[in-house]
C-alpha cells in the first residue's frame, strides 16, 4: 500500500513539473541581470510544502555560467531521495537562448523521458508584439498548447505589474505584482478569471530579501490561509 501511494505521489509530482516547465520556457528563479551583477554560480531553491517542518520536499539547483546565463537545472525529490527532472539550456554565438533539453525520471524504476525543444528566433519574434519602448507585451502560442497567449503590462519603471496566461478553455491566469521602495518585487497575486469574470484568488506570494538585495525567501499562501502552503528558501554560491 505504501509503495502504491509513493508511486501516485511521484506521478503527480511529475505532472506538476511538466506543467510548470511547459508554461515557462527557460524558467529560472532570478533574472540574468541579477546573475551578472552578483556573479552567481549556483542557486539552490529549497521548496517546503505546508506539512514540511524540517526538510524541504523538493530541492531545485540552478547552475549559471560566467556570462550570466543559466546552463542547467536539477529537481530532486527529497521524499524519495531521487532526481525527478533536469534541464539543459543552449545558446547561439550571440548569447540568445535557442534550445532546451529536458529529462524526466519516473520514480521508482528511473525510466527517463527526453524532450528537446528548439526555439526558432525568427518565428518567435513573429509571434511576439512589443510596445513603442521595445517591451514585450504579447506572445501568441500554437492553439494546441495549454496556454495560447501571454500578455504583459508594465509600470513607469519597466517593472511587470500584470502577467496573464490565456488558456484554451477561456481561463485567464492573471498574476499582478507589487514593488517596495527599493523597487524589489515583494508581492504577487495569482487570480483566476473565466471569460473576463473574476472567479477566485488562487494564491498570494510575499518575497523577502537579503541586505545585499538578493532574494532570500518566498512565502506563498492559498486563498484565506494564514499558514504558508509553500515556502521557497534560496542559497547562493559565487564565482
């Protein structure tokens, strides 16, 4: 019975990772500009679910090169003490992201699923729309994808204050963000709309920073909950 439960948990976790990775290409915890500024070599993201009081449920490790680009990322499920997924990122001579290779490990038999995604920069630009300041404001995806369109709205300091994902089922996942006096992202609110009608607030996340400005911790709350449903703690190494 225990093995069956663990198998189900590992499958659900794999689905979570697949959805997460498919929604955001080259997903990383911090922007390239921050990596360059601090000469970051690795970032460890320890993810605690609500019932994890001592050890994290998942540990994500990101490796960055000296140019400030992410080279690879690894997800480890600490509950099964196994590698769940990893990703490798490739760039052209100009430093533009062009390819991503994902490897998924199916616990407990460790069978692997390989997915390689190539990004045609010319075709990508044809599906992107920019404002008169050169900021990305819309991305159109293939209609067969889970998300068919992304839209972004900025403030006067060029911070993204609204980011929406439009799904095939007419659902909009809208994330609104707020910044503190240091221009640091401190609050994100994920709200669900259907046909432009508000349905519910899915989650609220608060960010906390080290004195040097690096992200230290994020607490995420489900709607109406006073206890974090997820806590991310970040650790760094430097060149």
